[in-house]
C-alpha cells in the first residue's frame, strides 16, 4: 500500500447475486451484482474459476452461488492489518477520521465444498488512493494438513484503472 496508516470501511452486509432494487443498498455494476457483471452470469464465472484453479471442487461453486442469493450481516471482531470500521446505512455519525476512508471493502458470503476443505470468497475493493485500483477478486482457500485455512488461488475478475474503465 502506498500509505502506512490507512482507514478501511467494511460494508456490514455481504454482497448478493441480485439486481436493481432487490440488491439495494449494495453497489451494482450494470444494474446487477458485482459477483458476475453482465453479460457474465454465475455459470460463466464458475467456468473461469474452474479453469484457473486446478482441481476446484464443483460443489464449492454451487455452495457459493446458493449462499450468495441472500446477504448476511457481518459483525466484529474482524481481524485486519489496518484500522477498519464496519459501516452501513445507519452509520450516519462517523467520526471525522472515517469521513473519507482510503478503501471500502465488500465481501461475499463464503462457499464451501461438502467436506469443508475448500472455500471461495469474493472481495470487492473500492480504492480512493492513487496507485491502488478498484477491483473485484475471487479467492480460493484450502484447508492445510495442519488444519489451517491457506490461500491457494486468486482470480482478479475485474479491475478499474484510474480512468474508471473496467477491464477483465
């Protein structure tokens, strides 16, 4: 990160797979979810991830899609390496230092395979810093032999350069 003391706003409701007013108040791309930006759909993105992540369990993506039909409420404690604050529509009395965070994060719900050894999550990051692009990334985690979740893949689904042009 170009700054050492950043403030990160984390939206208190997870993203969902809905469009228009049904998804509100979540951010939308082309009128629908950021999980799969039109003309893409869940099948298109699932195929992209399976091509990118060797051996990905098909049940992991199915669970991800099913869970993300609805949003869930996030709660503290959330461990991050930065100062963060859960924010939402009712967050109208923010202290001055939180009026302009450097990053705003939106998370999906986590999809798991049946054995709970593999997980997929989507992270949408709006950046208000130079040299850090707004992006949407899928992350794959696998349970290690030591019983710890370890990152095992990342696919940048889209990235917007500073001219606000989304690229895939």
